[in-house]
C-alpha cells in the first residue's frame, strides 16, 4: 500500500508474535547472514568492521565510537564473500530500516506517537503505547545495542531473534 492511499492495517500483538510477520522474517534472514553469530566476531582496531571466524564481515558506515552515548547514527552492512547479505540503519530519529533477503522493512515512530511498520506488501499502524502491552512471544520491532571501548553488542527485537544477535570484541 502506498502512503496516503488509505488506512494501514492494525498492528497487533498477535501479528508481532507471528514468525511470518515482515519484521520477524527480515530479522531471521538478517541473522542467517551470520552463521557464526553465536561466537564473538573480532572488532577491527579502527572500529570500522567486525569479522567472524568464517569471514563474514559487519561493516559500519562510520567507525564505532568508544561509548554508546557518542553514537549519532548506527548503520552497517553484513557482507558474505564480499557481497551484501543484509543492512541495518537506525537513524536515531525514531526510524529503523532492516534489509535482508531482498526486502526492506521500516519501523518508525511519528511525533503523534503513531507507530508504523512498513512491510513490502502491507503497512501496519498502532499507538506506540500498544507496543508495551504485548508480551513474549510478541516483540516490538526495535533494536538494542551497547558500545564500549572493547566491544559492540547488537540485538533486533523480534520473535525470530530473541536475545543478542551478535557481538564484536577487540
């Protein structure tokens, strides 16, 4: 559905609990780009990438700072054999873009507290407050991360990717 061409479908806790929702499917495809993700990747000395033992690389658009509070935007691609397998962007302006398996899914919060999930085939909408009423296995489509002087940890909140998605360490 194109923006402005009608109302969006209601985003419910039941949809978020379904492993076939677009965010969960994109998160699962993104996780599949990193088969060795259960073991820490090596964070490059210049903090611009992480490399897993199988050669899969996470390449940051900008080198990571030494602290989470110094991040202005988080964007990175996952490369497998030199080709992009997935991409994630958190603009820090209440908008995230997750690309995997050829599809891009956008999760965004508008100033009026309306939350939108833009899927390839359909758009969903709910009140931001509704997301907090959902309980596992329903997960609000969001991310989590921590940056320190020696590591980076990243999560994507979805029913298909519970817990830490990957970790990089020096």
